[in-house]
């Protein structure tokens, strides 16, 4: 288990009821070292103010969340998605976030292979803009239960395939235990990801047993069936030295007193990560 | 698309509100050719009576559903699961069902690799009993969203691995589009499954967009994002000549007038399978 909180990062959406300024103060006071900023947390206070809040805090900005959603039947909609991603890259740069996480999207009216082709094409057309802004892009493979609309990239193997096909230092992968824990090829695909210098981010939480909602019932580490320390050991064996990012969407936890929830996050991080 | 209903089989759970005798009459009247019997449908009328109902009908009994659930922390519980599976094999034989479908199970308190080992061990210890009763066993890989408790076998690749390791003509695989549609290796794994004579059953339905419930919101063919005709073409190219089994768990459809629902099943089968 981690001996301290120096590699703990929390996503703003994890404590969704808190505005950015409150989240920043609370995380820092709890000893959290990093923050990943969701777009709504930044835009709801305005980007300039969000930048000031982040600059004034000791927290390291780890990533900006989330771009992507490339596939669409319509060429115009795909172009619109690229514009939106360019804007997200600009926002990430404004906030000092070195990484934009990509939830790549899927279009249920077309074959997954076509969606994957559009994803690769979309990412490739963002590389120049990302490079000139100093923002890296991380493909996040999502659990297969999201393959209809959220991500045609469902395994780390697929993410590795695409990242290696793109083959650019601006483009890598975010590994999230929630999406990938079930895959018997996970250890070897993590090793492959690290070996190709594509392992850009590591997200943690847990899979509750039972899970009551396909999106909004994630658990704290130790609360479910994912062996987070084991997967973290694979990630670190693959050379990853970045943050362990707690990203939890949970109606139950959002309904809690968020100070208590943050205390549970740091406890769970020390005991079960 | 299918030109007639001669390969259409319906699972009794699909029309759960109907008792076995009603289901048998309605399916036959609608031109359905096969029936897969869920245990509760048989035991609620008694096995002897269920056998009479099935013998008196023109429907072919395609499979008995469902055994499995092998993994457990406790050796005693694993032995109990084997006893239960032997009883299910007996029941399948009584009903004239040539195949028992296995939902293999998972134990969230242990690594998936250990659950998979227990699954293989469990199936192997059933082979003699299955053989002497003339009942084949079909491993059904389940969607990764069920990897916590329902199945540590989440892909057709894993099912192929286990079936080939067991390597016995009594043991094969049930391919269900709902569980496997998202997998970019599906076509090649179906080909591998057929090549090794392990393709024993083919289940169809659709993945609704959005899906409101992780278990009980399956759709009719054509209603979601699964390309059923394409996957059926792969299954047939792999040599499969058996039934297309409609297996739908749906609170919405169970709440419908079941005669109307059955008409929608045969329509969807003709138009979107």
C-alpha cells in the first residue's frame, strides 16, 4: 500500500458537490497532492478564475477531463467534435494541465471498426494543436458495457493498437482499473503499454458487488472486487511513476457529507491501493 | 435474414409470465421450431409433467438452462455446486434436452484466474455424468459487466481456451451476441470455436441504447446496436447449423401482453436476424 499521499490525485468529479475553490482547499488540507480537473468544475467558475485558484494552491494539476467522442455518422458532427477537442486542449493549457483524457466515443449506428477508424483519425488531426499547446492526449479504454455510445475502445489491447498505430509522443493511454480489471490480458497489455512509453495516467476506484447503476455506482478502493494494489504493481513495473488518480462517480457518495467522503478516500487510498 | 422460422428457438424465460404448457402451445402456434427450457419453467409444473408437455408438442427441445456457478471460496460450496449441476444434467436428460448451458460463475473474493481454474475443474468433474446421460455442456462466456459474480469467463477467447484445455466432445460453447458483440476478436474466435467443433449454441437478442438495467433490459433483434445478421453469418461460416435462440430478459417485455410480444419476436427474427 502507499506509504503516504504524495502520489494521490483526486478528480474534481469525485467530490462533485464541491466547487473548484472548495475542492482545491479541501484536497490540499487533506494532504492530497494532485488534482484532475473536469471541464464543468473549471467553466462553472470561469477559466481565468479556475487558473488563479489552481496556481494559488500547492496541488499539481495532473489532467483535464475529458475530450474525445470522435465517432459520428455525420462528417459535420465529426468536425464539430474536433473543434470541441481543440477548445478543450486550449482550456487544458490555460489551466496548466499537461494531459487531456479522451473518452473516445462510439456511434451505435455504425460498426465498431468504423468508429475505431474515426477515433484514430480524430486523434491524429489533434496532434499538431496538442503539441503546440504542450498538452498530451490520453486514450482511455472504457469498460465494454460502454461500447454502444461512450467508447469503441474497450480493452487496453485496442488502446495499445491505436496508440502504436498513431505512434506519436503526444499520444498515450490512461489505464483505469474500473474499465479493465476483468481482462485476463491486462498484465501483459500494461507491460506493452509501458514498454512503448504510452502509459500516461492511472485511475483507481473499485467495482461494487453488486453494482446498482451502470455509470454512477463506483466504489472506493477496497469496497469491491478489484485488486487495485496488484494492478498498481503492474503499472509501476511497467515504469509508471505518475499519480494514482481517484475517479469515482457515485450517487451515494455525492449524497454524503463530502468532508467525510474525502476522509474515506484518503483512508481507502492508504489501506487498499 | 432467415427466410422462415425453422431455426427459431425461444427460451422460456423470454416469455417468463407464461407457464411451460402455455409457452409450448403459443410457440408452436406461432411457428417457432425449438424451445430452450429454463429450470424454473420445468420445476414449477414438475419434471414429469414438463416432460409430457414437451413430448406432446412439435417443438424440439434445444437446451436446458442453466447450470454452472462453480467458483467458491469454500470447498464444500464447490462440491454442492457440482451436486446441483449433476441434478441439472439429470433434469435435462429427463426433459430430452441434449445440452445444458453453463453460466460459469465467479467469486469476487478471489482472483479471476483462480475462479477460472475452479470452473475448468468443475466442468471436468461433470463430464462422466454428462456423458452417461447424453447431455452436452456449453460454456457461455458472459459480458465483462458480469465478471464479479456471474462469470469469470468474459470473452469467447477465454471460453475457447478452457474448452480446448478440457478437450472433450461433451463440452463446448454457447455464443450469445449480447455478451460478445463488442469484442474486436469475435469473428476470429467464432472461427476458432467452430474449427475445434466447440460451437454448440447461438443466442440472440439486442443491446439497447441506452440500456437501463444491467440484467433485465435486453432488446429485440434490430432494436439496438448489435449486428445480429453479421454475427450469425460468422457463426454459420464456422459450420454451425443449429438454432438461433432468442433469450431476452426484459422487465418491459415481461410487462407486455405476451401474445403481442411473441408476434414481435417472430417479426424481429425475420427482419433483423
